């Protein structure tokens, strides 16, 4: 698995708007991409620093979204909320642990 981390600086007073865009627009769009597995948004409401993590089955799946313009379309949704250029980093998932829900 591979992860794309996108680090952005959101104006702190716009953090709720950024969360809504991510939840209601970015995640549904990601679910339509081949190889998509998961997405998480980390936010610091005081500073506005936010990190989007998307998880992909393969490195090729992750890179296809950039080549197709999908990634750029998602970043553009936040253009009026950001105070700096987003930073994109890519990682291989080397270890992972998921909690198992308790049976009722």
C-alpha cells in the first residue's frame, strides 16, 4: 500500500469550511478512483495546519490520480482557504494496525 500526504496551511477561521469540503467532496471523489483504500484528514484548529492522508493499493494507483488531473482538481477546491502552497509527499505503508470492533 502507498500513502499520499498533502500538508496544507488553512486560514484558521476557515478550518470548518475545509473539513466540509474534504468530507463532502474530496472523499466521495476519492472513492471513485481505482485503487483507493482510505482517507483521513488531520487538522490543528489553532494553527490551521492540516494533513490529508490517502491510502492506495499500489504506487501506480496513487500516481494515476496525479497524471489524470484528479489530484489537482481536489487541491483546487481549497484555493480560497489556503495561505501557502500545498506540500505533497508519498510514502510506502510499512506497517499498519487496525482496531477490530468488539462483537455485541
